């Protein structure tokens, strides 16, 4: 699937930015299919590595969809191409958000969920930049639209972010204020955030602030878990807690050994 969107080039001329998404890996449920979760990898990675890890989890009722991000120039790498859900200049609170890239990736996630049966619960999750994209998708769900104002079609039941951050956090409050339906959706969406205290790539403070930004914007069911000694990677204890949280929030019939 490709996404084409307008962006301004030099002299104010409109340039078409085409993003070609990579291969999608699917982990089929080993038991009764009760939920489908799109899981998004981090910068420079692909869907394969996470699909291999997710396949080992004791969650037989979940179907995992692990797409691969487009390969595109990344500013933080000096313009060198890498798999990335959106462009990122630097990891700071004042860094500009690549709304066009975020919208394209959130739309790709929604498209992947669009063919799931109506009785299946839907979720989105990810690691690092994938977590940022998952959280952005969660805010699009609450608002009922993407950043470009097109309607957001997926009905999300859960969102998970590991070692990530919340894009567009500064404007989220203003967008949700006074919109009753958006407030209701924000209140009803459970979100799990996990972050290592010694993460030297996406600082722990980013994860902490993302959690508080979501809470102050009206997301009432946000769980934030901190891990001493954890850097920018995942550990079994963290994944065990993700499994327990998903089982609880999605009402899954139980796990297998």
C-alpha cells in the first residue's frame, strides 16, 4: 500500500510525497480469535523481528499484524534513508511533528484493521517510533479524525506504547476540549505505557510526560509502568505485564503455557 500526500517544496510548489509501506507479517491466533492488534516496530527495524517475539507470547486469542514502515529519508540520520513511520528531526519536546507521515502511517494501521470481523476487538501497539505512531493513532481515534481532518475509521479497544512518546502532545488538549464524543472515546480507551528509567534514546521523562499529557487531555484509563535499569529495549518482565494487561482489558479467555 502506498500513500501520496501533498507537501510544500521550495518556492511554495506542491510536491507529492509517496510512501511505500514494506512487507506485513501476520501471527495467527493459536486459539479462538478474539482480538487483533497491529504492532509497529521502531526506527530502522521491520515487522519480522517483532512478529517472531510476539509469536512466543502466551496470548493464543490474539492475531498480530506486524507491518513494515516505508523506507524514507530521516532527518535525525542526516537524510539517510531508513524504515520510519514518519520523519523525525530530533527527540526533543520542541521538535516539529511530521503530521503528513503520522497521518499516512495511522491510515495504514486503520486500513490493516478494516478487514477484521466486526466481533473482534481491535488494538494498536508498538515500540519507540512505533509506540509514537500507536499513540498518535489512539488520539486520532478519540478525535474521530486524522491531523488532516479526514475521518478516522477504526474502532480501537486498546493501545500500547513501549519506550515511546506522544506526538502532537501540546495541541491535544485544545483539540479534545468541548467535543463530547471525543471526550467519551478518550475516556473509554485503555492505554498502557512502559518505559525504562535509563533509556538513552527516548528519555524516560518523555514517556512520563506522554502519560501525563494523555491524562490531562481526558484519557482516563492510562497505566504507566517504569522499569529500573531498563534501556531502549524490552525485557521478559515488561512483556509479561503487557500480556496480563491485554488479557484483562480485552477480556481474553485466558493464556496458554
